[in-house]
C-alpha cells in the first residue's frame, strides 16, 4: 500500500511539473507580441483574439532594450509587466527574450566602439545586429539588462521559458580586439608560427609571418580570399564567438530560471530572400549544446511556390542539432511579404508540416503588422487594421486542432536511415574558391539539390555535423555534398562506414583538402579514393557536356554544368561517362563495392532532374526504395512515433490540384476527421490539404 501511495504521489508531482512546463503538456501555438509597438491601447482585445484563435503562448521583450532601459541604468518594466499580467489572466504562456540583438542609442553614443568593425569597414548605428558581441562595454551592459529583466520576472507564473538573443550570428565582427583574440587563438591552437606558415601556405605572396607581433589583420584575406586557409580559420573562430556568446547568455539566464523552464534560441538559415541552407556564420550544433531546446526561424515562399522543402530542411536540421530531440519553430510567417500571403489551406498545410518534422511549438512572427520602420510591409497574423482576416480565421482552425490533438502529435519521435553530412568548414573553404574555378554555385547550391531530391521522394533525412566526430553507424546511406575541407580522421571514418556495410553518396570536390584547406598531395579524391575506387588529377568547366547514352533517363536534363572531374576508375563500376569527343573516356558517375558497402561518386554538377535520378538509383541499389517511395512530390509523407508508441503518418498535398492516393499502410484513424482508414483504401487530399493517420 505504501509503495502504491508513493507511486501515486510521484505521478501527481510529474503531472504538476508537466502542467507547468508547457511544451510537455500541449503543443505550443503562438506569436511574437509587441505591446510597445501598438498605436493605441488594445491589449485586452488582443488577448481575447488570441484565445479565440487557440494561441497559448507568446514571445515578448526580445526587441525592446531601449524601452526597458531608456537611459543608462534607468529601468522601465511597465510594458513587460502589463503583458505578463494580461497573458497570465488569459491563460496564455509567455517566453521572455533577452533584448540584446539591438542596442539603444544612448549606449551607441557612450561607447561608439560597440559598433562592429568588419571587413567592409565600421558599422553605423540604426540597423539591428550591428555590434561587436565580444566588446567589453557591450558585454557589461548586455549582462546588466539580462540580469535586471530576469530579477524582475523570474517568479512570474506565466513564464515557461526564455530565449537568449535573436537570430544570433557573428555579424562579421573583425575589429582590433577581435583580431587580437584571434592571434591568441592561433597561438593556443598551433603553438608556433612555423606550424601556421606550413599548414596555411603563407610563403605565398610573402604572407609568411615571422613574429606574432606582426600578425596582420585577416580582413584583407577575407575580402579577397587571398588565403583560404587563414580565411577559413578566422571564420571558424568567428563561429566560436557565437557559441561562446550564446553559452554565456544561457548561463546567466539559468542562474534565475526555474528547473521547469527551458532556455532556447531562434537560429536561422542562410538567407536568400527566404530560409535556404546551412548558416555560414553559426556553428549550430555547437551553439545548441548549452540550450535545453533548439529553436529555428523558417521563412519560405508560398502561393504557387510553396513546396514545403524549406520547412522540412529547417526542421530536420534543428531536430538533428540535439540528437533527434523535438524542437521549436520560433518564427515563421503568417502573411509575411506581400508575395507570401497564403492561399486558402496553405497555413494549415504549413503548420502540420512543422509538426511532422518533430516541432513541439509553432510561433508566427508576428501577431500584428506594424505601422512604422523597415518591416512595415512584413505583415503579421493580423493586418494593419487589427481585424480578423482569412489568414487569422484559418489560424483559428489550427489552434483548435493543435489543442484537440496535442496528446497524439506532441513529441513525435523520428528514426531515419538516411542522413546528409554537412560541414561549416567545408562550406567556408568551398565558397572561398568560387573565383578560382569560375563556379556560380556555393556550398548550399550543392547541398540543396540532394536534400530536395530526398524530400521529393519522401525519404526521411537527418543532418550530421561532420566536424563533431559524428556517429555514423545508425544510418544506411549518408549523402556527402562537396566535403571540400575535412580531416583525415573524418574521411577514414567514412571509409570504415562503407567497409562495415554502409553506403555513401559523394559529390565532386569531396576529400580535396584537409581541415586547414591545404590541398592533399595524394591521389584525388583524397583518402576516400580507397572506398570510391577512382582517381582523377584534372578537372574542367563543362561546355555542352551530357552523360553518354542518358544512363539515368533524364532526357533533356541529361546535362552537366559548372564543374566536371575527369575520373578514371580503379575498382569502381562506371555508371555514366561524359559524352564528348575529348572527355568521353572519363567517368562522370561511379559506384564501388568496398568491403560490405558501396560508395557512389558524382564527379560533376548535374541538373536538378539528373540529380534526382542519381539519388533514386542510389536508393534502389541500397535497398532503401520502400513503400513511402511509391509516392512523390507533390504528395509528401512524413512519419514518426507518438507518446503512445503508435505510428503517425502525415500526408500532404503540396499542389493546387486535389489528389487521390492509395493508403498502403496499416489500418488506423485519420485524426482530423476522426474517420477509420482501412489498409489499401483510397484517400482524398484536397488542394493544399493534409491528412494525419494514427495507425492501430
């Protein structure tokens, strides 16, 4: 009886903790909210409209340092207090952000050196994220405002967690203090200048450094890519600045946060007018270590250009940052840019697509459109008139479904057999040489076609950070795009993975240089030539090149562009030769049996269609073409296991045309309609529609 009583008390305590720790109890559906920006009083009405939409969390305070501290050491928490009180009264949870990504005018006047010096010169005040995050005066005042806010709010019952900073990057900071710190970093890492000169090839153009006091600014190297080794090392150092900065902020916040409250950060991706690929300026996997939950900002095209690829890539990357742990989507658009106002059903499609990647929270940036500033025409969930609109009304259906289905959809666990191995070091090095080989593409242009192909074929994908001594054995296929700079140890590890029965799909320019961007003097592709069974010593820019005989069935897209390596097989089987009177004896695509596994090598830049055909061929040959692959874009499938141990299958229609599909999985229940779904039965997906089946 005593044991049963203790167990009952334990369960009650756990339930109480879970009730306080919002992301464990319910899916979080929310918005960023800025009472400070409102043109007139409407807080009570906003809360009522939020509750009507099913919004259960807001993020506040991350953008308003100058409101909280209008003058040096003068404090005003009225706005934070009134929002906290109103949200708590309305039953809406709150995430507090540290307001350090945009600093006030008085601080810029007092310490103008806080404005970062970059390779382009000295920043001017006005824009956000224009500071040197290592500057001692910035750090002093940033710590003070964080502590003042935390001391003020730490006991408020509405708060479920904290966000440190906002879309943090190093902002190109490269002033004298950063250069001095970099020299010390180089001393600690390489010990002697002889080692630096040798590893970085600094005898070139008399760049040799013979005294630590003569170590030059690397800004010239950065801007002109004179020495990619030094440029890449400095970029690595700058990314470490970001990791140290976020770790520092997190440590401060955790001095005040309760055990039930999380600390997160909203990382972002490389920006091309929308979220595109691996962020060059942050080591996400290292920076995420200090956080309880990884967060991401994902922005993407909509209307006729909505594919879901950016949603999926951002989610897969963020989930992988913490070893498969569920994550938060801290920002995404509701309306966003004028060209992004969603068609009917698209907001719902997007919302459930985030959950299908493993998100436990979806927040829109932001609640309301604002009436001044650079982001006037970035529209929130509400337009400038603050009245209900079609997007808001659709959000209401999402909020209701999130609330009703939280128990079924929260904490989705995903287990994938395929991963993409990426590297910030390879990214920096590859991009540094674009002028050297005349390429128009950068690293993400190589990575994205392979990720996009896997996505369109409904292949669940994780991301592996190649710089972190990754565990590879859990995967059957690893795709390795443009691993231009990599250590011997990583390449040997990939060889061993193949030898032990794994499969690797490499692209061109992999294995070419070591981690210091020194080109290997061995047979190319360096070290991995053993597993790939190939060699090459020459490469060129293709002119009117295709693959002989169209071996992958790409039709008009059977062409090569931007780059081609002239490959000679040693033990590899040639899957494709170049079709050209001079280059026709050289292989373009090969596959080699090595030990128990295979290594496929693509020695050229291929069209998207040809890339997809190569990926499909690789999946088929490695026995990874399964039931899910009978479906293809615009029908997208995602799956995972819920808290009850049941398999959840999402079916998305990323098109304006209704689709009929054959359900080829176990019997279950479609959760949105609450209807039974039989095995091998037809399903109807409306335009931009979603179905969610929980298998029995």
